[in-house]
């Protein structure tokens, strides 16, 4: 087991989805892949979830005539229902959609109590 770990550390692997980079890949000039592949692998899922969450929120916001209550509640409920449906490797998408719903709820609280406190 240790031998395979050392071999992987020295050689690296060019298989898709493998973010390990051995010293030989850095020396041979494959630094671009070694540098940006882990960043893309980690950020891509969250960005995809944020885009889905914004798409859901924006479509419900436009369909609701500019009210923020319905899109906020639906986005949060949809995000929480995504956790048992998605495989465990894609839970970052559900967390990102939930983040959009939480940001929308904070915007709604700010809009009601801070920006225009005279309205009820």
C-alpha cells in the first residue's frame, strides 16, 4: 500500500478526476493541469449549484410578480429535498442552492425591517 502511494506521488496520474500531481508532472511542464485541475474540481460543483439556485429563484421571482416570499421558500424547500435525492458526491450542489435560498431570506428580512421599516 505504501509502495503504491509513493509511486503515485512520484508519477502522478493523468486520469480525469484525479487531482493528485506528482513531482514529475511539475518538472515535465504539466504545471497548468496540476495547478488548475483541483481548483476546477472543487469549485465547479458549487458554481453549478449557485447557477441552478439563481435560476430557480429568478424564474419564481418573475412568475410571482416581483414578490420575494414564494421564491425564497421554494428555493429553500427544494434545496433541502435535494439532499436525499442526489448522490453523496453531489451534495455540494444542494448546499449551494440552499445558500442562495438563505441569502434570499436574509434579503427579505433586510427589505422588511431595515430598508423600509414603515411597511408591514
